[in-house]
């Protein structure tokens, strides 16, 4: 939703490009990125699990095309759905949040102060 509702497209990609070992975009990205399967509150409805998994199949193909082993998302809801789908399909892909990735690369500047 950071992209679709917030209009924040380029800034997260600039962060990723700066801290990720290898930054690979999905074929359809930004506002054209496919939903993970949890949009519109679907993730809150247990009865919608079959629908979530069906939608995730499309995201799965999109993810497999990239060949990456780590997927970064800025959306907490997407992270949950992606982790569920990856577990369901027994994929070897780690999902982390953009916040976590940036935090891992922060430098403690207080050590350099005298």
C-alpha cells in the first residue's frame, strides 16, 4: 500500500539499491506490481485462505522469475501473506521488511566521537 495508496515508489528502491547486495526488481513493479494475495483486507478473513493462495501463485511465479533468495517488502501485511505462501509452497526464500534491512546497515556513529 506504500505505493498504491501512498504514492511512494522511487524512495524505497533507492534505499534497496544502496544497501542490498544485489537489487533485482520484479518484472512488473511499482504501481504495476501484482498483489501478494492479502490486499483489501482479505488477510483478515480465514475463509479467504484458498483465494489468498490462488493469488499468491501469480506472485510466486513473479518471484521465481527474479531468481532471488531474499524478498524485501515495505508492507507488514504483504510480509505475512508472502511468508504464508512461501511456507505453503516450501520455497527457499526469506522475507524481510525494508525497515529491517535498513536497520541492519545502520552505523553507530557514537563510536567515532571523541
